[in-house]
């Protein structure tokens, strides 16, 4: 950990003495049962997977340090976290606010809440609660909060949470679509909310269930295709691209109900014939199948546009999994390329592109 902290500082990640002490006090190995090597190479670390392929990670150390720097934590503050991060982030914040302060962790997943409760038993100033509905404030939440950190992607923070911010208090949240977001600091100044752009990020969803492999909803897919169309128009020749048909596809997707749930994806071999037939009859699948022939020609280009690469400022100098196709093994012969790249099942990791 000391070596990682030194590398992060050399990469201009601000880690003061208080944060260093907290990082040294909280053992990452207590918050994930997986090998922590990727974490010490400045990668996110998986702490929980669901049977259906949902994944939750503890953020990469450079992201943790950046978030905590922007939170401007002081002793005695009450801090609310939406999204548990396995309890690791809450434990570090508990160290920073001290026994006079309080950390409240909310998560919509019972499984994640139970996991965090087990790992945080020794922290008397941390509460972990299940969030039944993200749009509704749970019982027992203070009406005044000095700091709020949302650790998963949202279009917008829930209104009740913004209304809890005290004068001078603020929340930090990755706001945007599921593919990428802007890290926003929203501060209460005299009853008005002011936003500060802290940069582009990519976070997974707050709810682990939403990280399970599935097609996006129709309007979410329309947003993605519309964004891809803008980039293609600005950067590529259009003579051989069916770009105009992309506009029609986006319009057709937006005509579907906003609350239409996409069909669930299942591992190969787990589908029965009836399930396949239901999926084939789904309105979203029908639209995509009708457009499949020409859309397949655009798909490699769109896949390239959405292939965002991680940065790892705290990685060792000789750690560059992107630069070589050779196996990267440690002394025991274990190949860590999978952990480095984050090629686990599920959506994406939390990182600064």
C-alpha cells in the first residue's frame, strides 16, 4: 500500500497525511475475498458477483483518492454514501470523520447490504441500510447532510437527497448515461444548487442487479445510438454508411414505452425453447432484427467508439497490459491480465478514462 500511495503521488494524485493514515489503517483484504493484486496495481477489485453475472467492484485507488479529495472531509461530519462499494469506502470515510462523525451507507441490494454489514461490524460510527426505492427517502436519514457521495451512475440524483444538503453542503455523483458520465459536485449555496464539473468518468450502476448482462432499454439504446451517430458524422466518411437509417432506428426506439423492460440475457445453454420464443417476440428485439442487416455493418465502428480504456496512474512502471500480448505472470505463474483488464462478467468498472 505504501508503494501504491507513492506511485499515486508521483502521478499527481493528491493524498494528504490523513488519507494516507486511513488507507494504511483499512485493509482492502477485509473487504474482498479475491486476490488484492489488481487493487495494488491501481485497478478496481471485484467484491461480489451474482448468479446471473452481476458484478460490484471497489473502485480503483486513484478514483478513491480523487473522490475523497473532492469530498473535503473533516472530523465530525455526517457523510451519506449511496452504493456500498463493499464497505471499503465507508470504512475509510469513517476513519477520516472520526468517532464524532457518522457514515450512512444506502444500497438497493439486500445481498450487498448484508455483505457490507458483515465487513463493517467493528465500525460503531457506520450504519448500513437497504434502500427500498431510490426515489423515496428511507426512514432515519438526517434532514441535514454535509456530504453525500453517490458511487454508481445515475441520470440525476434523487430529489430527496439533494434537499438534505445543508447550507454549504454538497454531493458528488457520476451523472449521465450508462456508457459514460460526468462527475458532478452539486453544492447548496443559499438554497440554490450550483454544479461543478469534475471531469469525465465511467461508473457501473448503483444497483448490482442492473449490472447483470442484458440488452439496454429502448430509450437507453436510442441515446447510445444517437450519440454514436453524432460521432460518426463528425469523424468518418458517410458514403458507405447507412447513417440516415440510424436516425430512423433511434426514432422507432423512442416510440416504445419508456418503462419497457428489455429481455433478460441468459448464459448459453440456460435458455429453454419457450424463453427464446418470448425473447424473439419482444418489441425491442423485433426492431433490432428488422434492422439487423444494415446495422451489422455499423456495429464494429460503434463498438470501437464505445471501447473506453482505463488509465492506471498508480500502476507499477513495468505494468502495461495493453502494450504486449505476452502472458503477464507473477512469481507463482498466475496470469493477471484478466484482472488488469477487468474482463469479468457484467458491465463496466469505475474509472477515469
